[in-house]
C-alpha cells in the first residue's frame, strides 16, 4: 500500500529550540463516526476571524480546542479509533500521549486571532512556494522572531509546522503524537495552558501533493 510521509516541526519562542520528526502512514482516510460538539463548533463560527479560514482550517482549530477541553474523551473517542485504523503508528509516543491526556485537566479553548491567521498564512504560502523542507525562516531570510514581530508579536508566541495531507484532524493527531520529537514540542504547544489565541493556514506545495500547515499561537492577540 502506498504510504504518505508526514513531517512536522515546532519552534518554541520561549526556549528558541526546535525539533522535527516524520512518520509514514498508509494512504487512506481516517474514518471517524462521531457527532460534532456543537458548543465548540459554534464558538468557532461566532468569531468574526473564522471567515478568513477554509473548512479544513476551521477543522484544525475545532480539534485543537476539542483536545484541550475534553482530553479524556479525545483519547476514548478519537485517538483510540485512529490507532485501531493505523496500528503501525502505535509506539512509546502514543502511549505517552494517552497517559498525558488521561490525566490532563480541561483547558480553556483557544480564540481565533486575525493577526495570527495572517502570520500563519504568510509563512505557509512562503513555504509552499519556496521551500521543500520545513523551516521557520522566511525565504527572504527573516527569522521566526522577525517574522512574528512584523505582525506585532514580540514575546509569548510559538509555532508548529506540519507537512502532509490537508486533513485537520489527522494533522492535529500527528502533532500530538510527536513521533520522533524528543521534547514533544508540538504537543506542548497545543496543550499549553498559557496560550490563548491561535491562527492557522494550509497552503499547497507547488512541487508536490503535500500541503504545509502552519499553526501560530500566542498568549494574547
């Protein structure tokens, strides 16, 4: 069976460290029969900035907020089903994620930030047009700090980057698993209680079928 390679990279502004990992999945959809949480869904739709997002980009934010607000339910209803359908993904990383989510207290949802959407969109597009590998530097040479400062973010900001299918749920699951990432930086960003806002963007690579996903987070807008 054809396998689809996923690459993820994280940058944490607080420590200025980054890690990356990759995983191969069978090229098939993840089938999940779970009614949507209307409270989470409605909160996204009520935010005026959601009008800037595609359906799949909203899906990323939906699942980030689902796992933050309902970590144990995410394990039982989503992650367990994913591991049943993709058993090759099971590893020490999935075991640690299950343990962490089962004892993780509920966290406030992240609010959509128009500024963070613009920051994520700019970098996702730049990656899709000018890069084959994941990087937090722009093609013009701006560092992560310099890129974020252009949008008014000087501190308490972090970023995850993912390369793979434009599937919001699958992207969130793989970022949470963090296979091959020793510091579990993607997972830490998604579950960070100090972060309050999020902006995301998918952009298709001009040279392949892969999409780049950028998630930007901040303690405020």
